[in-house]
């Protein structure tokens, strides 16, 4: 888990799960408090996760998205996520 702080207060987080036995890392959730959105905090949270994936020696990162959250879907696409059907663990 990576947490973003502002003035000592929690403002965002990203959670990843190590699923190497299945051949991937799962980015379970990214969240930023509403008043802090639009400041690239989600990007700042997601990028360190890429280093974790490399440490896990896997090539696949999976995520689930709320279909109504067009902002995070766009962000994920810009980071290289591709839409693919898979069985959520």
C-alpha cells in the first residue's frame, strides 16, 4: 500500500496484491479524497507500484475499475493498461 499525505492528513492511497503464483500483481484500489483530485496524486501513487511489480518479476498488472469512473479509466490507459476479460480473484 502507498499512502499520500498532505499536512499529515491522509489524502490518497493505492493498494496492490502480490499474486505471483497466478502470474500477475493486482492493483486493487486507487483512491484520492475528492477535494484533492485533479492534482496528479493518483499518478504519483500508481507509479511506485510499477517498481513493486518489477520486484515481483512479473509482466502483468491487473486492475478492476468502476465503469462510471472515466477519469481513472483514462489514467489507467495512459499508464499502459489494456482492457481484457479475466476472472477476478
